C-alpha cells in the first residue's frame, strides 16, 4: 500500500510540474504577443 501511495504522489507531482510549465509557456507567448 505504501508503494502505491508513493507512486500516486509521484504521478500527481509530475502532473503538477507539467501543468506549471504549460502555464509558463502560455505566459511567455502572451508576453511575446505584446
């Protein structure tokens, strides 16, 4: 059970990282449009 929880947390962490980098890319594009 502990191993499953660890994998689950790792998966969520990766998802958050991807989401944050995606937001950064969007913000950079908005800045470039100006």
